[in-house]
DNA sequence: TATTGTTGATTGAACGTTCAATCAATACGA
DNA sequence: TCGTATTGATTGAACGTTCAATCAACAATA
C-alpha cells in the first residue's frame, strides 16, 4: 500500500510520489508547493513544467492512486467470498495504523475540495463509481455462485454500503470519539447479511 | 431555518450572521475576512475585537447554529412517531433547495477542517454527540410507547444512521451524480425498520 | 542546432492581523 | 449641574508574511 509509488519511472511520477509523501506528513491544509518540493529531489519550478498548477498536481495524484487501485483489482475478485465484509472490517478497524489514518484524513480533506472545485468533483465522481461498481460486482458474483440471495438489488446495496463507509471515514478523520466504530461495524454487517442472504 | 440569524441582538451575533451569509454565498474555501466584511455593516477590524481570529469566528458560528438546533428541539420529540424516517427523507430529498444544498456544502467543507484543527474537531465531536443522542432518544421513546422493538440497540442504530447520513451529505456535496440517492434512502429505511420493528 | 529538462531567483498579489486614533456612553467627583 | 475620567465599540490604514506562479538562464541530449 505504501509502495503505491514504489519506483517512479518518470519525473512526472516522481513529483506525484513526492506529493503523496508531503500529503501524508502535512495533510492537505498545510500542503504547499514548497513542501512538495522538500520531498522532491529536483527543483520546485520543475513541477510547473509538468503540471498546470497546484491543484492539477493533487488531482493527478488522486487519479494515479485510483488507477492503481482499479488495475490492481482489475478482474472482479470472485476469489474472496466475503470481500465486502472484509472491506467494511478494514475501514472500521479500531486499531488502524496512523499512516493509513493520515492517508484517510488527507483523502477526506481532498474530497472536501470537490464542494467548490469541478476538477476534484470530476475525480470523486469517478472514484465513487469505481468503488460502487466494485461492490456491486462482488455481490453479483455471489449471486451467480448461489451464495447470495438473487432477489436483492446489488446496485442499491453497493451504493448504501459505499455511502456508509464514506460517512465512517469522514467521522474517523474529523472526530476523536471512537465508541461508535464497533457498533457501526456490527450494524453494517447485519444490514449487509440481511440483504444478501435469505 | 434561514431565520437562524433572524435578529442579531448583539454586535457579536451580527458578525456571526454575516459569517453565515458569506459562507452561504462563497463557501468556506473562498471565504475571506473581507468577504465577511462585505456582509457586515460595520468595520472589518471590529471582528477582531470580538473574536480571536478567523477560525474562532467560524467555529463560533458553528457553535451558535448547533446551540440553536439543540434548544429548538430541546424536549425529545415523542410527538413525531416516524421522526427518524423523516430526517432520512429530508437529508436525502432529491429535490432540495439550492440554499439548503449550499449550506450542507459549507458544513462539509468546515467538517474537513476538523481533520487538522483541534477547535473544529471539538465542535464536530459535540455535534455528532448531539445528533446521535437525539436519534437514540427518538428510538427509546418509540420503545417506551411500544411502537418499536424493545430488543434493538438504540445507540448502535442511532450511530449507524447518523454515520450513513454524514456519508450521504458528503457525497451530495462533493459529486454531481444523484442516481444513488433514492436507492440509499430506500435501503436506509429498510435497515431502520428491520432493526426497529419485529 | 533545436528541443527538452532543470534550476535559482524573483514577482506580485492575496490575506490575516495589528494598531493608533476616534467616538459614544456611562460613571464619578466637585 | 458641569466637567472629567474611564470604558468599550468602532474605524481605516498599514504591515508582514505566505505562497503560487513566472522567467531567464543553463545543461543535456539527440
């Protein structure tokens, strides 16, 4: 997961990797071009040779990560039977590395930019579609194998789980409280099973 | 709802009202002290006589709104039998005034600040508690009247609904897509009823 | 030579914040 | 009652910093 930007093959990718690192250490709010420069071996002004502006770098970084995710899980993983349950579990894992947590925090901050910036908005539109479609595909695969209930609506369930997980990530990133985490995990699993089985 | 800042009784409240208006027209990202000043009859520097800094104004504005909400709904409304269903419906109302929508957008942007700013974080900690407790109280009231199932866990259901609604608001504020909205509403109502009845 | 990559220095604007000064109102003392 | 402190509200102008973005020059490569 941290080797997302393992070996940048390009100056462009070097910049994206530096951006990723700067994002992880400073978060979006404190992220400046200079701070990206600190993580980048070469000159700051070189960034403007490869990207239009600061937001272009950030959005490109997001796009890169999403592409990696998409191609990493290219074939619909029928392999894992309880794939969604495991995703819920990992998002709501009470003990979660601070690195992962700071990445989630940054993603939450970045998503908030989509409230006023069309380029971020376009990205998260696509992002939501990718995850939603993946959830739906997993459910459909389960239906095909006969493990899941054929009369449930894969798209509706996928959208609901995805929406709830966004809420969970936002809540984690923006509050100190944690008591809700276990309860929400239990309830989401219960909801999912109720829809998917019987 | 818009008359939240109906008649500011104070210079302090005038500033908060101006902040609210500036927030609604510009959003958080484009919000400057000058823009607040445009909505404020008196001088910009007067703001610093009443508040520590820019964020203090914003957080105070949030606190004011939350207080208003809290005191407006002080008594647990047992009056409405399907209060939670209606709240879900209103948050996921497909046709939603652009004023309400822009307020939600701003709230999403403001919540994102809690990812790195302790003062925002403290506010949204309290905010979550207020809403969660309200949901739980409604459910408990339903159990007391015998309308709801006594063996469900009010706190867990409350936290889950609240988390999902945060996700829904964030998704609405940060993407253009709307197809998911109706599906998610249906599913949330289904989940709620499954937990609350029988 | 032409093109692409790279650099350090510089620019210009935006923005939050400060500050000295003015004003209105109230309280106080003679 | 009249003058005098005192206080809080209010103002406009200015300051200092941050930061994204530009630019002219240099290196490398083909």
